[in-house]
């Protein structure tokens, strides 16, 4: 792999790994909030009006910011049956086709997500529940996550293009002939 591509790949992957690790700290907020909701409801028979909504609002950014790292870790749903049935060369071709589709998906969603998030910010959008917290900060994570996912897909695509041995999945050590 050419040095500039390797540097870019390492930088984007490190950024997404750092963001995921930082976002995973949100679980230290979600768990106590959920515990409070359950205890207040079932032990004290006094359900909270805010705990479940807060947990949902915290989980949104966690979920969105985990996606790019999950793409790098190959944690997304894939067609394992197809990957088991084909050799490394065919898997490489599938990856070469797959990553531009992911990038296009991110670009299309970004086209709609940016105005969606901006409008929520401009209006100071809230949840309109009895607690009524602002939800525009959560919506701002949507375009951010799409950019990060698109960048990770782009560098993964470059990795597959420039490193024929970078095939993943079953039989990854098979010889690649393209």
C-alpha cells in the first residue's frame, strides 16, 4: 500500500477508534439512568418522566458513533454464506464493489441529514414530551456519524484496492488472483 494511503488509512481508523472508545463511555451514563428508571418504577412505584427518554437520547449518539469503527472491525451484517462459497479473489471484488456503495449511501443520507440537523438546531427542537429536553444536539450526531462512516468506507476501499492481500472473511489467507 502506498505510504500516503497507509497514513490516511491509519489516521481515519485511529480517529474512528478514538471516537468509538469515547462514545462507549456513554454506557456509564445509560446504565445508571436505566437502573434508576427501573428501581423508581418497580421498587418505589414512582415512574420517572425523564429517565427512559434520557437513556434513549444518550444511546443515539453511542449507536451512531460506533458504526465507523464497527465497519473497520467487520462487525456489520454481511453475507457470510456468499463469503464462505467464494475464494479470496471474489471476496476482494465484492469488497471493491461494496465500499463505493456504502460511500454513496452515506452521501445520499448526508444530503438529507444536514438540513434535518440544521433545522432542528435552528428551531431549538425539543422532544415535546412532559420532560421536553432539547433533541437537536442528538440530531447533530447524524451527519457527523455519516461523514465518519463515509471516510472509513473510503479508506477501507483504498486498502482493498492497493493491498490485494487485505481480503477479509473466511479463507482470507487464500491466494488472491485479480
